[in-house]
C-alpha cells in the first residue's frame, strides 16, 4: 500500500491490527451490554424465593388464609442540601427531593407453577429459569403473567391467586 | 536492485513476526473474558435454607410426622405419630417426581422399648451423598441435622424417644 524510502511496502498489518482491535472492543462492548440487560439473576432469584416460600407455607402447623407475595423493593429518597433560615441563622438542611423504587419488578415476568417446578420467564420468552418445587399431588398448575403481586392460600391445598 | 531484494526478505520476516502477536492477542482476549466471567455471580445459593425448611416441613407440617389431632385440628409439636413413620408416607409429603435427585433425608427414632428402623426420602441418593457433605464448594452437599427429644404415640400409648433428622441437598 504505502512505500517508504527503501521501497518497502507497509500498512497491511497495521490495518489488520486496527480491525482486530475494533472487533475485540466491539465484542467486549456487546458482552457488557448483554450482561447489563440480562435478567437471569432476577429470574433465578424469584424462582428460588418462591420455591422456598412454598416450603415455608407447607411447613406451617395450620392453615394460611392469605399471604400476599410481592417482589422485594426498596424506596430510596434522593436528598438535596438546601439553605434555609431558622430563627436568625441560615443553615443547610438535607431535604428529600426525589423518590425512587429500586429492586425486582415482578410484573416484567411470567411465572409458571407446576407440581414439581417453578419457572420464571420474561414476557415473550418460551423457556425461563426453573427451580424445584415440591408441591403436594393435589396442586393445580397455575400461570401468573405480568402481575406485581399475587396471593398464596394454604388450606386443603396450596392455591395461588393473581391479584387484579 | 540488491537493496530491493534484501528489503523484500526483511518484509517477509516482519510479516511472520505478526503471527505470534495475533495468537497472543487471542489468548489475552480469552483470559480477560475468563477473569470477567469469574467475577460475575448469577446464582443464589439457597441450599442451606432449603435443607432447613425441608426439615421444618417434615417435623411441623400438618402432613408431616408429628401427631395431628383431626378433631381438634391441632398439631402437637414434639410428638411423632408412629403410623406416619414410613418411607412411603414421607415421600408422599413432598410428591417427589420419579428419580428425583434434589432432596434426600433420613429419620431415625431411638427408644429404650422399641426398635424402629430408620426411614428415608430417596434412600439411594442419601447414601451416595452422605460422604460428600464434608466437602466444601460446589461439588459438596449441604447437610442439615436436628436431634430432639420427642414423644412417640403408638396405639394411644406414649413412649419417650430421641428423633434425629438429616436432610441433604446439593449446592
């Protein structure tokens, strides 16, 4: 491509190096973007949490009339420092200006309950993350699609009711 | 002319020197990817909590081995109904699928008056996994054990005994 004073051609491998660097940087970027948007951990957490919860309900020494299941969330208040007057002094006070909800959002997922498995999948996803469940034989399979909360009830058998 | 000929040979050596560079680059990419993947944990380990809950379910559930009075609808913790103390009944508590390889348990009752054989959930896998409970890490198994004094109810008779439950779950 290019020739220096001695007539030695060069430039091919530098271009190849550039292409390689762009490929590697591009693939790492795609990997990180996929990692950020992946919900495997959330689905795995919900499946295992529900499985443990079903064990806990069955382990109760009596009936459970109603237990509302909701995703663990925390409310975070963002504080800002504002100058305000109190008596004759001007002081700095931290005031909440913004409220954010952080945590899992159950309404993003579809949850499938069967006698032996709990499966949590994203909407429009066929196969999700499954975990073991050990429900009794009289358990009826149930699907909860895109709900923020749902209710468990355990008397003669375990029931799961989607909240409207 | 001679200079050009030599220059071409020098260029060929330069080209060959790039091959190990590309190979090293590929190796480095895989090493970096591996290091990043090692730092990412996308699995929650609940084996310890699960084995404790299964133990609680065997002991304190209305369908468990504790004595449950149907008329009063009351469970008596600390008592064991000997009629329920069979492998078949225990496995029906959990509705195990065929060839389940996730939970296993052994329950032993010791009394001075009676000899009672231990009962199991998934006996085959319990015996296989028991030696693995002393290993740490992913290949090891979690063992939850509970030993408590209980009252055994047999044909309306009460006998004192010791109950030992061992539950094994994989990590």
